[in-house]
C-alpha cells in the first residue's frame, strides 16, 4: 500500500507592497488610514531610538547594542495587534515592541547602560530580554500553559530569529505547544542573517514556517517589511491562539545594520545585497502610501522628528541620572538572605571595594 | 504514620496540591504511571491531567516550561526522571531559573521545585546513579536540597513549595524504600539552609548528606566512637555556622559524600573550615568520596561508592592523627 499521510503548504502574505500599493482583498477591516499613520509614526520613532542608541554606544554611554534598523515593520505591526492582557516573550532585538508595550524609555536606557534595574517593573507580565538564543521559547509555552490553566483568555507571543530556529529549545517548544494546545504565537524574525551565518546555512528547509508542521502547528509566511501585512497575520494568529491553536509566523525581513555594535558585517556580506534590501525597507512604502493619501509631508516629518528627539533626550537624561547601588547586587538572588552570602556582602562593603573603580577606567 | 521516603514525598505533594491549585506537577511518565519510582502514584487520578502533566520527552522544555509557568503565577514541580538526564536542561536552570530574580531585581521570581532522583547503590544502568549536586550548588540563585530520610523529605518539600525560589530537590534513590519512619500526617516544614545534627559526640565530626547518612550512622555505631554527625540537608546555601560549630567542638572533621572527590561539596566544606576554624583543629580535615572518575557500570559499583570499610579506615586515621 502507498498513501499520502501528510500534505502541507505555507501561505505568503503581503498587504502593502514596496511601491505603497495596498492589496485590498487582504486589508483587515480595522486598518484605517489613521492606523497606518500611527504605524508610520511608531516605526519612525523606533528608528530614531535605534539611531540614538547606536550613537550612544559609540560614545561609550551604553554598552553593546543590537540595532533594529530594517526590522521596524515586523516589530510595530505585531505589537499593534496585541490585545490587552497578552504577554510578550521577546528576544534581544525587539526594541520597538518594548516601546509599544509601554516600557518607559528611560528604563530601556537603564538596561542598555548595564543595570538590571531597567527590567525591574512591578506587575509587568512581559519578560525581559533573554540572551541565550531560543531558550526563552519554552518559557513562552509555560506562560501560555499558565494562562490557559487560569482561563484568562490571554495569548503569549514570542519572538525568535532565523538562527534561533536551529536551537533544540525551538523545536522542543513548538512540540510542547502542539501537544498542550496552548495559546501561543511564535514569530520568527527571519532577517536573513544570524551574525555572519546566512539563512541558507541554518536550514535546508525551504521555509522556516514549515517547521511548524512537524509539531502540528500552523505555519505562515509574511512580508516582514510590510507593517500592515504583519499586523494582519499576527492579529489572525492571536485569534487562533485564543482558541488554543498556536501559530508560527515567519516574517521575511532584513537586518540592514550590524548584528550588534561589536560586529562588522562587511566581513561576510556584500554592499550589493544590502542595497537590494534597502529598496524594500519598511518605512519607504508607508511614506509613499501616506503621501499618496495626502496624509504626510516633509514639514510633518520634521515636526515629528523634533518631538522624538525631545522625548528621547529627556528619557536619556533620566537614565543617566540613575544611581546604581552596588551592594544591591547581593539582594536579589534568593527570597531570603543566606548567612554565607550576607557575609560576602558585608565583607565587600567593609573593604570599600565599591570605591575602587580604577581597573574599569 | 510509618512511611518510606517515596510515600513521604507523595504525601507532601498531595497536601501541597490540596493547599493550592497553583501547584502543578509535570514530567515524563509521572501521570498514569505515577513516575518510574511511583513517587507521584495516584496524584493524576486525584488532581487531573491538567495538574499532573505527562509531558513529551524533553528535559530542557520540562524545565523551561516550568519557568514560564512560575512566571505565570503557577508553582510547578517538574520531575526529571533521573538526574543523569537533567544536563539536557542544565541551561534552563543555570541561565534562567537561577537568574530570573536578579535579572529582574526580584520583580519576577521563579518559584519552582525540580525533583530528581540521585545517587547510586542500587545497581542501575549507566547515567542512573550520578550524584551531580556540586554542579548545581555552584550556581548562585539556585537552592539545592537533599533529604536523607522520610521525615526531612516531607518537611523540606513542603517548605520548598512555600518558598519563592527555584529549588533543586534531590532524592537519593537508594533511600526511597530503604526504611520507614514516623512521619506526621499534617503538613509541617523543615527549614531550608539548616543542617541537622544526627548524633552528638565528642571525638570527631562527620559532615555528610544524602545516601551516606545512614551508612555513616551505622559505621559510627558499630565502631562505638563518639561522633557529631551533621546531615547538611541543604547543600546550597551551606549552613556554615553548623559546620564551624561542630568543627570547633571536636577538632577532627571527616566529610563523606558519594559524589566524586575532586571539586566536590567536601572541598567547599573543608575550605570554609580551613578559613575560619583552622586553629581549632587537632588534625587535618579528611574527605571520603567516590574516586574522581565517572560512575562505573553496575558491576563495578561496589568498588566505587564509599563503603563501610573506607569510612571506618578514615575514622581510624583521623582519630590517630
Ligand atoms: C545559545 C546561544 N548561542 C550563541 C549565542 C551568540 N549569539 C548571539 S546572537 C546570535 C545570532 C542569532 O541570530 P538570529 O537568531 O537570526 O537573530 P538575529 O540576531 O538575527 O536577530 C548568536 C550566535 C547566544 N546568544 N546564545
Ligand atoms: Mg537573524
């Protein structure tokens, strides 16, 4: 006997193309011009923040920074689709998601300046940046299980890179999500590179979305530079997830900048490739669309940028005024203070180690 | 009621699950099967499949999912079927469970109790007999507990489930059904971070924990020596005061554990005594442990794990020093 036991396909969705043209058949009903304008402003703000962070790193005012340039649409489009109560489990590059989730900018800067205090937000359900690639996905599954257990109706959304899809925890998490049917959406941000390793070296699979099938989940691709398409796909996935059908979304985008401020992309990729993707970057098409609808012009752009600058500078000033308390690093390890740890803390304070910063200057 | 350690742990889990519906168990074969050691026997029938969860076979996600559950307000008790397989989820413990509290300055603690059987002496397959407590005790932020008897097992587990920390709860397989003890029916707590004085003596101090506690007790009894026996119960954080107190009292210290000698818990205990009670000692600190090599196949086990003779000779040497 011979029979087919599985057949699958991956949809690819684009609503707003590179030229600013909308595919009306796919446009969600709730997407109005004013929402697109909102999206544009958020993407622009993310880009302004990103540029600021890069320059601050170069001045030694923040530590290593992973830029988001080119990935504004996947972040803003998805974040605008979240519903109140949804929980986000991000990776380290989702700055615009943090911003739209209401993380105060000064806290974001405090984190980048190297202090855990930036992530200390009472009551926040979103998780902070997780650095070990892919390891946060099982957390997302557990959080989703908890929401289902509590019958809250909330959905968990997690982000991972193309490189991250090669990690064991990625596969395990998808597998668990399928078995437990948890309210979860996994967004693969396929920005074509994992530091110096190109997408094709991560997997011979034709799409990353199809990895969902092995775990019994739905998989879909979307133009990750199309903020409206992103919004649509995430919104649909959230509805499915609320019915305990997890989805994997692969958004196709491009990391236009360096991996982090410690990286030099000219070592592994060509200018030509970058130029090609620059033409498809997410802001141009939205500006084209808004201009064609007479909703945007240079003077509005100028005013907006000035506003951003003011807000960002204020937040930064606040962050730079933050005074860390060195001895506090001992105080957030256990729910109790072990005698042996207290002794180490007391010894450090008594010896005045805090006062000696010479080796760091 | 008279209970062995398996029954005491089962009883503690059941009572904690009755006490709070936030307590959920998850792991391989823990539901219908009741766990390969039957520690969770009957709990799924009592509390349902959503609270006693048979998971797919993947340790990293059992631990990772538990972290997420804890962040989401549940109190997960993941079981890793054998400690030798927990390394597949090591990163979840060291990178996340232990660090979430500091990463978020206590705004997101991860209360979870990871249960796993440890140590040998019961002639199992390779990887089913390891004593990995030292690896985990090196991780700040993770609490490591190892009871040596049914009474402590129940009280320590209940205490662990009442805490806001990630706790590794090591269960010596050899002791699971070794003996019964009177265990109170009601809920009670045994403190974390406090060693227990198993016997009081004057000639020497034996500092030990886990599988070695019953063995040390019987050797000391047989030899008729007068020994302080300290059962650490919590390995991290160490009960340094109790360690120093007994060391100062007898001046002769023997540390006994089943895990490999080199870089083991004994080294940490010895270092602390050397730093703070050196001049109270009448003899060099001694250690008895398994040799510094991987746990052998069951045929060689008896030549590997510390036995009566090895401990007895060490005591003689210490007393004559
Ligand atoms: C487990 C682990 N291995 C290696 C690294 C080092 N590292 C940081 S980012 C990165 C590449 C990740 O690429 P991708 O998942 O595509 O995300 P992107 O950076 O492109 O957003 C690597 C290898 C890490 N942080 N964690
Ligand atoms: Mg990438």
